[in-house]
C-alpha cells in the first residue's frame, strides 16, 4: 500500500469514529472502553503475532531503536519545558507541555501508518520504537510522582503489568527459541486484525475542538516539536548510529508521530493541565494527517 493510500485510509477510519460520535451511535466516553480493549487485547495480540513471525536475526540493531525514541523524546520534552519556564507558566502547564512534547503516538497511530507504508518488517521496527515510548511513560510517571510527593508504586505496577510490554517480551522469546503457539497463535492472529480499525475509530471519538481555544500558541509549539523537530533529531541520531535503509526510515517516521494519548493519562494522574495536554494531542494529531504523508514521501 502506498503512503498516500495508507494515510487516506487512516483518515477515513478516524473520521468514521468522529462521525459515529456526531450521529450518536457512539459517545466520546466509549473511547475509554475501546482503548481498554485495544491496550489489553488487540495491540498485545498484534505485537506478539508480528514479532513471532518476524525475522529477528538483526535484533542487535533493533534494540537501539528504543534508545533513539528516548533520546528524541527527552530532547523534545526539554525544549517544551524550557519554553514553558521562559513564559512563566505554572507547574501544571509546564509539565503538561513537557509530557505532550516528549511522548509520541508511536503505537496507536504509528503501528497502522508504519505497517501500511513499510509492511510487516516495518511494523516490527515500530514495535521496538514504541517500547521506548513505554519506558518514557514510566520514567515521566515516576518523576512526576516524585515531584508531587506521591508514591511511584502505581506507575511501576502499571509498567510491570502493561500487556503490550509482556506481548513484546513473549513475542521475542517465542521467536528466538522457536516455541510453538498452537491454536493460541490462530486466535491471536484473529484478535490482532481488530487492532487497527479499533485504534482509528477510538481516536476519532476523542477528537474535540473545545480544548483548543485558549491553548493555540502552546499547542502549535508542541505540534512543531512532535511533527518536525523530533524526526529531524531522530534522523541525526540514527545517522550517527549508522542506521540505514528500513531501520532509518521507520525510526524517523515513528519520531514524527503526534503527541501520545498516554500523555493525557499522566496529566490526569498528576494534576497537570489536562485541557492543555488535550489541546496538544488534538492539534498535533490533526496536523499529522498532513505531515505524515510528506515524511513518508521523503523517506
């Protein structure tokens, strides 16, 4: 599937979710149920199935991909933090901008876009990249919990029992050791097919213009960091690490994803400015429908 067709397909599915919300067939609150189904069932099935069937002979190079994710995320978050401090924003807004800039939607949006453009081997690399986002989520959660004087045990428990992480580990183990999956493999294959449409429809349900009115400047900055600066930084780091071909292309494309919806989870759990974070997620997601086709052509 070509890059234009891939992004158009994604756009249609996102719009379908939004239209279903407008028609009252689904509600915005239903996105939470769909997200739980996606995170706990569909995405783990997709991750395990993809890794189990993949050629992991070059895994020594693949393990560097999450490192690049964390480097670019940290740099983007630092820029947003310094911007907020310079403007004299309060702690809730400052850290809200930081998490929105640091965390990218490398799974929910990155998986279907990367798979559509680069196929199954591209998806494997996207999965490795998304592992870095999971580590970013855990690290930022622990940091924010520490700053607020709270307990970090909840974040650690969520990270340790995060189903996509276990699917990643088991997929690699079953692949490298050649373990059979039997009927479970067939069932997981069926479940993995539900991941992409559920992700896109859920994303469409969450689109909401009401958060954006008072946060245009900050959301524009975060969108620029996520969609333009971050992939350029990823390209630089990848070049230094001698990444070429598919490894380079997928890493840069994943780095160009909009703000992650998990950023809103951190905002809610740590009393950050949720409306501001939602604005960043919304604007960067909408603009990514223009930027992603451009990056796919370049790559």
